[in-house]
């Protein structure tokens, strides 16, 4: 008989942290990726290097979501207000995005990730719009995770665009005023088809939602970490998920019997 191998107490096998995380997972995680500029400053680098380093954090977060089995991830990558940043920074971000769209397509397909974009896409350079269309089309059948990038995105403009679409339907007679409900709004948002986010993570310690998913975040649990986005790694994501799992979600109700 083979003697059992004694447990190595000095070097215990590290348990896969994902093992304990399989219950009560958020279905949809949204992230405000903040702190790239401060990270670059702390490293005595130009601001743009913070954005470049932030791409690796996106990859790590996607891996974490895929391993945990979280089916929806939405990342705030470029707000409508970000167009007002210095011209050089905007050009760099567009170049980085363009490279990212090329580099990631293979990885998205390899990992069964569907890609989509929300925001005023028509504001983006034509070359980027084409690459977005290509990536959306070529990942449409992927089932494990939906990655949504918010680009040229503003929560208020999303509502403006929804109101315009609804008003047009009233005008052309395909919708009646009395039939407008919450579902009507939802069906006319950029996020149609996505569940509302269960969990919002914001990096770099800022306590704001910055015009992100204003309608959709009515009951989203919010988590703020001081970690700057370029330092954000899988373990930080897991820490956040563990904090989510301790939350009691009441959606405006109490937990007392009626
Ligand atoms: C906020 O940090 C971050 C952004 C405005 C851009 C986010 C972009 C990335 C994470 C990388 C590029 C993304 C893709 C998809 C290629 P900040 O610049 O406001 O930081 P600060 O508040 O410290 O100045």
C-alpha cells in the first residue's frame, strides 16, 4: 500500500481563490477604470503611459471574469467628456483603442467572449468604427462573456437619444403615450439586451459615478478601491467580488416579513 503523502504545512498548496467564489456572483460587473494619469505621475512617466499600462489591467480583469464565470462586463473606456482632454492625449487614446481592437480579436474568440460597444459611436474616427463593427460581427456567436466597452459614452446623452427614439415612435404613430413604461425606456437605451449592472467597481478612490449608466445603476452595489487602474489585477477583482458577496441587496424593500 502506498503511504499517504504527509501534508506540506510549510508550503501549503494555494487554493484556487475562484473555488470559494462560485455562489452569489454578480451577473453584470461595470467598471470605471480611473487613475491612469496619477499612476503615470507616480512612475514619473507621461500620462499616456498610464493608459497604455491600463490595457494590461483590462486583460487581467477579463481573465478573472472568465474564470469566475461572470457573464457580463462593461468597461468605461472613454466618456463623451473625454473629448475635451488635450488633443495629444485624445489621439493617443484613439491609437491605443485601434491597436487594442486589432490585438484582442483573436483572444476574444479564443475565450468565447462577445464584444460590443455602447456610446455615440459615430463620434469615433471612421477607422475605429470599422474595427468595432468587425469585432462585433466576428464575436457575435460567442457565449461565455459579453464585454461591452463604453466609448464616447455619456449616461445623460444615452437618455437624450432614448427620448428622441421614443418621441419619433409617438410621432409616426407606432407608440401611444399611455403605453410608455420603464420597459419602453430600457428598450431604447444603448444597453438594450443587457441586464442592469449588479456591481460597479471604481478604481483610484473617487466616489462618483461620472455620468456612467445613470438609468441602469438604480440598484447597483458600488465598490470603490484606492488601487489605481494600471495596478488593478485579478486579486483586486476577486477582493471586490468577495465584498459584493457580503452585501445584502434589498432593492428598496426591507428584509422584515410583510
Ligand atoms: C481614466 O484615468 C481613464 C481613462 C479616461 C481612459 C481609460 C483607458 C484605458 C484603461 C486604456 C485604453 C482602453 C482601451 C479599451 C484600449 P485618468 O486619465 O482620468 O486618470 P487620473 O484621474 O489619474 O488623471
